[in-house]
């Protein structure tokens, strides 16, 4: 069996506007473009991913919400039409994807062993959420790499941020262990926007970029502060500030994908490559990559790969308020 590897992790936000602006054949609505700097950022991320040749893409999406536990797509072939319930005028996308069920089952099992409630999603007619689809389309529009889709349990919202993120830390460790045991070479995708204050009215022409800007100053300044730390590889500080960032900028990273991804990567103090930043209906979106292979930190060695440098120190009980 090949040695497991986490080649890289991407911060890969999912505003459906990016798919709408691109006009791929799978999406029904047509646009005149829009949000180009963010779409060009994804073009650079696509080129980087293309060189990695991973076996599988794992994506955690805030818009597949499961009230009980963390769920994993568990049907080998899924197809259908994914619609954004907030922006059905922009996103009605015919998807067809292949799931790495064996890896998904391993993630599910390792999560259970870590003390999480986990479940496989076996409905063959399941309509995959627009967050998962948008992130996957934007990073790999060819749809030729199997995926593992992971739901958002939303514990950060039902309970509190700290307890929810500790669950995501455990989910990340479980994912890492599953990759080690299955020998997959993987790329992780955190489907998250940064600051999430947004406008409540859409322009008459949604792609009218003269109307696009940060919804408020505080959100923008928080995004810049966090991105600057990430660009410098000061990830410990990022995670220390994360609860305050979430609180003060309504950041979507609250839903956990960002923490899950960095936990799975063992919280590397590694500079992220910023491909671009832009707003979508006022929210802050960054496309960034942490390349563990280039840093010589990608291979998952023998024995348990449980992270030792966790920002949460792995002590769940002591972190719960
Ligand atoms: Fe979202």
C-alpha cells in the first residue's frame, strides 16, 4: 500500500457567484462575468492542484448541515442538480461526482473512535449541497478526482465556538489517521469564507461589480490581519485569534472547515500562498494554499499519526467552557 500523504490544504471558499460568473456548461443561469480577481485566484490554485496529482479531494462544507453528528458521503456515484437556496437565480448546477467510499468509511470510523458521533450518508438520490459543489468546481472543474464530502455538524452554533472547534480538531485528527491507514495521497479543501457580514439586497444585475465591496471596515481589517499572519506562517497566532475573529467579523470559519483542515495537517507553522482575495456580496474570500509536500511535511509515517502540536492540545475537556 502507498504511504499516506496530505499533499496540501486549500482555503477554498464557495460563493456560488464564482461559478455563475464563469458560465460553465453545468450551471443553468448565464452571466456577463464578474468577480474576476477571485476567479483568477482559483485559476492559479487549479494549476497548482494539477501538479499535485492527488488520489482524492476531501472537502468540508458549512452548507451540508447535519444536526446529529458528522456525516460522510457514502455512495460511489452521485449526480443531480445542486441549487443554492439563497441564490437559486445564480446557481442551479448539474453535478456528477465519484466518491472514495473506502476512505470516507475510514474517516467515519476514525472519527467514531475519537469520540465523535459519525455516520455514512447512503441515500443514492442525495442532492449534494452548493458549498461542496462550488468549492470542487472552482478547484477542479474537470471532476476527474474522487472526493470525500464531509458535513458540518454545526456544534459551534448549537453549543459554543470553542466546543465546536474542538470537535473539528478531533475530526481533523481522525481524517489524518484515516489517510495514513488507507495510504491515500490527499488534498484537503476548507470551504470557508472569512469575514461574513453581507449585503441583504442583491443588485439588479448580480454581476455589477460597481456594487461589490467589503460590507464593513471591521470585517475587511480582520481579514487583512488574519491573511497577513497566514502569509507569514504564524498559524499559532491565527488559531489564538480565531475565536475573536469569528465573534467580531461573523467569520464563516466558525463552521469548522478551516480548523478541521489545519488539524489534519498537524497545524504546520507554514506560510500560506495567497492566490487572491475578493468580496462577494460584501463577504471576504481568500483562496490560499498550504503546500506540505514542498515543505517536506506531507508524508504520514508509520504508527499513529495523532497530532502532537495541536492548537487545542487535544485536551477536549479543558477547552469546553
Ligand atoms: Fe457559505
